[in-house]
C-alpha cells in the first residue's frame, strides 16, 4: 500500500472511530436538519445552487423540484409513510438505519443521484447525495430505492453483504407513490411570496381519478416491456429516454403484483428474503411461489394483465400509416449479428419466418409469445383496413403455440414449423397487396 492510500485509510478509520465514540455516523455533518422521526438527517452546503441563478427558468418548471433542507426533511417522512402504506407497513413503523440526505449545488438538469451504504455499530446507515434541483421522477426513484434498502437490510449483520433492490421494484413503487398522492409527499422549496408568505410549489398532478393514467397514456402507443426486459433495464430506460415505457411498465407490473392475493405481504417477503438469496430472482419466486413457478409463468400472467389493462381504455384508433408502421414493428424480430467472433455486433431485424427456421424451440417460443402479446395489444388500435390482417397474424401464432403444448417434439420438428411459415407467407402477401391498394387509393386524383 502506498503512503497516500495509507494516510487516507488511517484518516477514514479515525473518522469512523470518533463518530462511533459519540454515537454518530461518519455520514453526519455539522449543519443538519433532523426529520420528526429522526431517521432522516439533511445537510446542505452551500444552501442554494448557482445553476438555479444562471437558469432560473429550469427550477420554475413544473417537473423540477428545488430542494431545501427543512422542506426536504418533511417531504422525506411523507414519502416514507406513503411507500409503507403500499406494502402494508404502518406509517410509524420502527426503523433501523439512518438516512443522511446531502444536498449539493446542481450542475446540470440530469445529474445522477448517489446512494452509499455504510456499516455503523450494529446496523447499516445510508447516504443519499442529491442535487438541489432535481426532477420529481429522479427524486422519487432515489427515495424509493434507499427506503427499500433500509428495510431489506435491517437484520443484516454489518460484517455481511448488504442487499440490493431490483430496479423494477424501486421504480414501480416510486411511480405508485407519486401517482397516488404526489401533492402530499413531494414538496419543493418556496418559489415566490403570496401576501407576504412563502408559497411552496408542489407536484400539481391530478389525483384520485386514475393513478395509472400517465402510464396508460404511454402504453397506449408502445407495448409494455416483458418480465425479462424489466429485469435488466439499461441506463437509457431508467432515465426515461425510451419515452417512459420502462417506468410505465414498472408501475403497472408492481400494481398488478399488489393486486394478487396477499400481494403487499408477498412484496414484503420478497424484500425480507433479498439478503438471504443469491439474487433477487430467487427471492421473487420464493415470495410468490403460490403464483409463479418459473419465469414463463410470470410472462404468461404478465401478458394477460397487460392486454387486460390495454383493453380497459385503448385510446383512439391509429391512422392507416401509423397502423402500418406499428404492425411492421411487431412482425419483425431485432437481432444482433456478427460476421466474425471478434467483430462488433450489427443490429438488424429479421422476419418471424426466419426466427422460426433458425432459433431453438425455447427461444422461438419466447419470441412468438411476446409477438402474440404485442399483436393482442395493437389490435385495439389498428385502423379498420388493417385490423383483420392483424387478427390473422394473432390467430396463426396462437394456434401454433397451442400445438407446441400438445404435439410431440418429433412432430413439432416435422410439420408445425413449416405450416406456420406457409401461413405467415400468405399473410405477408395479403399485407403487401393491401398496402399497395391503400397507397393507390391515397394518391391524388388527377385533374385537367
């Protein structure tokens, strides 16, 4: 170990020792605001963001919050109480680890939030670093994640590995809390004076009508992600750069899990088992063993729930052009191809027929079930000329998948795949003829 690193380690150890001697966490700071329960400790230096002064219009936007220590301490307690209600915990339930909220001047509008975990005496403490100007979505996701971490690690020894939280769970519950009653759980610093009093800006979302309204608008124009896709989100999806499809899917997924028999209790069991399991997937199937035995069971249940959700309020029909593009997207399969083992993959789309010919049965079935689910969704929105065609694709895929459950493996290899490919070829020919006719009808009538 070099001299510089030795000094850093020694200083960190001394800081921890002195803090422990005073009964304080090394996360604690000199100027703090404590929440009413004592679980949240807020610090901020300097008190306001220079970014706000340079671009005040940013902080004034409805989607952005301007955080201030005393208001944040209240908001944190409100958010915790709302989150606990969703999973069936009393609002005033006991807590184990402190959560230190460290505000710093915002440097951009998309600055990341940092969550740090620190062992302290007999329990885990947490540090949540927040820019003082932040979007409501990022704020809610951060609080949901750190609160669930504190809940999961309450009985984890400090010499063990703390549990992580599956992103879909933290993100889905965050959207549930915000959609249910954001005006009562998320506060922003005062932005103006009204009759000499500071007016605190709150999230002005309408409440009480449909908590899933925002997610419904998103999922009317894009299919919800599959369970597999929800399990492995990328940064772009988590940040909402996919049009909000991932975040909307997480809310619907969590909402449907909570609607299961004893759903809140099962979610609590999932959280409690996270430290004892190898990964969150094994904890999930243990907690929901009465409902799901395998990922395939989850996918089937989730597909039915998504279709039922879409049919409740599908929205207006698409135009013919939009319907054509949506149908094209559903009937293609994105894949990564490499010309050599060391080459970077190229992203291409292949037909359903190519997928049936070239993929092994498990992957083929997974792809076709997803496509059937997507066809069920778009069927509600397709323009009238294309709706019968979409129903034709749905029918042949459903019949093929049903035969895979009843026929022997040898028979599946001999005839079922060839029959499906022939049926898809016929439908593709009909689709081409229909699009040619529609394009011809759309041409302007020549005039003299």
